[in-house]
C-alpha cells in the first residue's frame, strides 16, 4: 500500500494513519477478557467478575492502551514502507473532517533527518598539537607531592610572613567607607605567594609579623568574579593572628615508599610520575585535537536541523544544569527556573555535530571496534591501583560502555579527518597543555 507523505516544511512531514474499528474492538475485547481472569471487585470472587463490570471499570483505559499500541505499530510500518528516517517522536492527533466508516483516522506529524552533505575534507584546516613530558614537569610534580604532605610550624614573633608561609588573619574591606558583602573575615588562612589571593593583597601581607595590623588600598580587577566590587577600589584593614612556616618532607626512601612505591628510589618515583603524566598528556592532546577537528568539520556542513532533536538536547542541558546546581548544594535545584531557550545555540551545535559525525562514521566505516574499546578501557584503568576492577566496572554497565564507545568513535573520526585535511602541527609546552599559570583564584 502506497503511503501518502505530506511535506509541511523543510523537515516536517505528515501522514494519515487508519485503524480498522473492528480490529481495535477485537483487541480491546481480548485484553478485557484477559484482565477479567485476575481483576478483583467487591461481591465477586477473583476471576468471576462479570464482563460488563470489567468493561465499565477498565474499558476506557484498555481502549486507550490499544489505540496507542496500534498507532505506534501503524506509524512504524508506514515510516518503514515510505523509507522515512524519523527524527524524534511523532505528534499524533485525530484527523479533522470526521470519521470514515469503519475506520479511526489520525494525523501523525513528525520530522525526518536531513540529508547531511559534508564538504571537501581536503579543504579543512586543523591545528594539531603535540606535547611532551620533560624533566621540569616531573620536578614540579614532585614538589606538588611534597607540598601536599607538608607541615607547618609557627614562626617566632620577630619573623615576618614570607612566600610559602601560612598566615591566619582578620580582615575587613570598605569601599568609600562602607563595608561590602564578602569583604570581612576572621581567622582566615591562606598561603602566601601561591596565588590564592589577589596580588596586591599578598604583597601587603608579605613581611607582616604576628600581631601586626595594616591598612592598604586594593583595586579590584574589572573582570573580578564579585560583580559588586569589580573595577572598584577598597581599603582593607588586616591584622595578622599567626604566621606559620612550611616544612617540606625530605625526598628520601621513606617519603617515596609512603607514596605507594615499594622501590623507594628517586629513579622509580620519577619513572612512575612520567608514566602518569604521559598518560594525562596523551588524553589531553587527543581531546584538544578532537575539538579542533570538530570545529573544522562544522565549517564544511550546512543543513536544517530537526527541531525535535534540538528541543530534546536543550532539555538534557537544562537537566544537566540542575544537577550541577544540586551538586553545589543549591536548595530546590530541581525546581530552578532554567529556560531551555538559553541552551538552544549549544543544543543546535551538538545536534549538528552529532549528525555530521554520524554521517562520517557511516560513510567511512569508522565505528568503534571491540579491540579499540578494550584497549581504551585498559588504558583508563592503568591510573588506578586495581586496574582489573576498573575494567570490570566499565564492562558491566551499558551506559559506561556507550561513553567509551563515543570517545573511541570521536578518535576514529579525528584521525580520519586529519588524514585528509590541511594539518598544521604545533608543539605545546607541558604547562601550556595543562593550563598552568592561566589565571589565579582571587579570594579577598
């Protein structure tokens, strides 16, 4: 039977579904009879409730279920016969114009997937980065491990605060003589010279001794996270309550064994750190290069998007935002009024990218192979103490495996595109790749 598909818009379609009333009634009767075997009603034994009572009580809900089921089957069959790639769920309503004898008719309105045509990959421009773990990176990691295990001892009263010291202070800031929110604290601790405070604040505290007080001006940056004080100048009164010098543990066999290395040698520690950093560098380089490829291929496509998919993606982003607020301890985060419209540009980009990647995968045999999935999981597991347990954790959950598969597919797409595109190689330092030194946390 030929299916009449009506084009409503670029991707919007409509078809008419007809359900024979006789078939529907037969299915309703069959389900009611099955239901009657177990239904309970006052005054009747189970299984002995009269059919007219069963029909009166459950007839409407059963009929609703049957119509929905049959509509789903009819729509799936019609879409298959018409060779339609349906995007999202159809909207089904009773057809206008009155019923046809012996038939219930419905209009199914839906969207189809667009034809995705990708431009010439040889014209795509991709910057591919590389990075290596050098001795300096290993040295810095060792210092971080030492600082994580440092202790503090109070300095003599005559000694002022120096870089690396932990100071305990009371402070109060005022703008034009008026206190402001977040500008006052008592017993506040921070480490001097480690970027935890604005540079001007640290400079003022550096050299102060226990018991010292000082008033100094501080200009908040224009891009300061506290919008109420950004770009303004405040006067701060600071009183130092305590100055503590740091004591770093010695880099000896005892310290190294305490990190979990049976071989307490410095060579073993450096080798272990390099393995971990190499793994992290590999993941970060891959992620950065994949992002560059995705940006490049988006410039090679231009097609209409199914709005049903965009709406669904927007809803997922809204839900993700609520989950983030909940994780931060925001009260009633699940009820937060977050309009889906604000996520529409991001949702459109995700849908467009997803359809483009899917087209590349389908047209170039880039699906994830079992051995690739296994290799990726094994690599992820190596950074844990019990790799076998981590592998089993991934393998036991479909959602986690789907996430691994997505990463592997993206890698396949990135490699394929870079094999065709105009690639410019750029070597990054370890610090550039890891984002070290990019901005500091302001806290004052």
